[in-house]
C-alpha cells in the first residue's frame, strides 16, 4: 500500500494548474522516492471530478468516481501519493474524511490536507478577473464585491475551522506570500512537503500558460466574446473557451498596458469587510500576521480613482471596438453552425495549445488550388470531420470559480 497521502484542496487562483501540470507530467523527482499522482479522468490533470462527485445526486455515481481515483492509490506502492482538487474548497470536510477512510482505511486516517490562501484583496481582484474571463460574471467591480460579501466566499476562517475540526493538526494552511513559502513560491513549497524535505529535481516544466494579470483591454476582448456567447453556448463550454482565449492572449500579453486595480473607495470597503477574518486567520493558523499586514498595506497603496470599465467602447477606439464586436459575432455564428465540431479545438491536451498555421507560400497555394480542382480532399482532410475520439466532447462541469 502507498505509504503516505497529501490532499491539496486549493484554494482557487493560488497556482493549482501549475502544480497539477508538474505532478501529472512527472517533472519532479527524488532519488529512491516513488511519487504517485493518479491520472484516471482522461486528459484532466486535476481531480476535481471526484470533488464534484461528493455532491452527486446519485450516491452510486459518487462512489464509482471516488473509487476510480482512490483505488490505485490504495493498491499502489508509492512513498507518497498526491490528490489535487481545488474544487474541494467548496466541499464538506466530513465528506472528504469519510470517503478517504472508507476507501483507504489507515492511509485515509493519516492523510494530510494542504491549502494555500491569497491575501483577501488579491483573491478578490483575481477572482473578479477570472469570473469575467470564464463568462461566470458580467457586472462591475462594485457588483462583484456586493455579491461576494453577501455569499461570504472570500471569508476564510469559518471554512478552515471546519477543516481543522475534522483533520486537526493534519491540516496545513499557508498564505500565498513569498516570505511564508519554501523557495518563495507555491510549487516549491508544496514539493518540499511532498518529498518530505529531500533534495529533488524539477525539469522540463512547461511555462505558465495562463496569467491572472491580463491588461484591461485584453480582458475586455474576452468579455465581449463571453457576452455574445451568453445564452448561445453552454456555460461549461464558455468556461473552457474563456480559459483558452486567456492562454492565447498570455502569449501576446502587453506588459505596458494597465491591468485591473482597486479604486481607493473599494479598497477601503475590502479592508473593513475582511479585517476581522484576516485577524482570526493570523491568530489561529499562522505564526505572525500575514493577512492583516497585507490588508493594512492596501490602505497605503496608490490607486486610480477611476473604476475599471470592461466595455469595449471604453477600452478601444470606435473602429477597433466595432471589429472586436464583429469577431465575437463571427465566433458565435460558427459555434451555432457546428457546436459538436469544437471538441478538437477547445479541449486539446493541456500541455500544448494549437497555434494558427504559418501562411502558405505562393507555390503551396497553387498546389492547393490544383488539389481542390481535382477533388482530392481524402478522408483525412475533410473539414467537417474531426477525430472520432474528440467529436462532440463535452467539458466537465466546473465550480463557480476555477484555476
């Protein structure tokens, strides 16, 4: 049986995708130490499907999905196994405990739970950007603040107290701040726990493919697309499309353009709303006051009095805004015409993302015209036929917030 287990439960927007790419790709290794990261849900690098299964209406579905993930861990011989599912942020800790212990007995009883949290203002701003990009929210910053304050999603202490009550000292919570992480960043910190302080090598890890600090005009482009697809494309597909567009824009990111920033009036609302929660987290989970210090610093950070406007008319000149609208309309029409053909484009393996082909040379164009005239398309070049294994793919259901 596997000797030890770490369950990574998020939070969202703390670097989970990079961690999962590292573990799924086998990029981290240590001598004479066997690390196991189960990949049992197709091309998905995370284990969020099991997290969602905890809420399944049919208990049999939940049991089947969780067994599929946990059985190879139980029957394996690794020194350490890792489960990574940021969707567990929304789970009931008692449900997680019951599933682990019912499937893995003593290993489940010893499993460690690890979570990372951003300072409140960062989590709020990154969460807003992410929800815009994924087509999950369409309002302004104030509306997002009002909604999240009402539903309490960025209040940490009560949630982690529940995890602590169930898992006790097997729970580790770290603030996502360089001074509080081994190696100054989340991946190094987590791998230090995985390898239990041993030396390890990290090789050939793909670069970050999605960023949380796109420029305002880049976010506005994605918002225009999501707004046009609202009610046309299923929410889960729009979620995937937004992530895909974000990755493409990352490769062309304009570092000189302004990103999202908190206006001073909203920053003060965030400080007053989350100060008590930050103090409670610092008192009960950290050795010093990282979250309170971050909130205090927010009061002294320079900020623009202007509220960000993600409408294309506010971000582009009239002609560019019109072209962005035409592009969004075109994407919507293509989707409506062939919704079941998008699988091979949007749900490609997460380690590589297709780029537009290089322009044809005049000679290649002439050869293509000759081929078309002869009707020699062939089965492999039928533009209306995608790979049989990918046609009609449906993306998995996603939580209210991802990444």
